[in-house]
C-alpha cells in the first residue's frame, strides 16, 4: 500500500510539471523534456504493477515521439485513473492527431 501511495505522489507531481510545461507562455527550453523523460523512466521503474508501468511507458513514448505536453499529460491521467480505480486495462493512448 505504501508503494502505491508514494507512486501516486510522484505521479501527481509529474503531472503538475507536465501541465505547467503545457500551459507555459514561453518555450520550456530543451532541459525540461529531458528532465520529464528522466522522471518518467524513474516512475516506470517504481510502478507497483505491470499495467501502471505500461501506462507510464505510453507517456514516455509520446514524449519520445515529440508529441505535445497535452498528449504526455493525457497518458499520465490514464495512469492516475487506473491507479485510483485499481481495475481493468488502461485505455489506448490518444492518437497523434488529437
């Protein structure tokens, strides 16, 4: 249970960073995506279940593919929803056109 709580806290902090990046008026700079990528990797390693790890990897893939911060955040929202529901599989990631 403690692992899930720590994972939730880290996930929520990362979502906040990605949201701030998304809503920033100025360019976030080259460093922020690198930092987010590092945090995503660490979060995937700490995921308390395979399903949650797969969800975090979807966010990593979106970032690696150069998709928007909104798409990365959307994948992380899916992880949070899965964590809170404790149920079935995550929905598929949004398409790049969304």
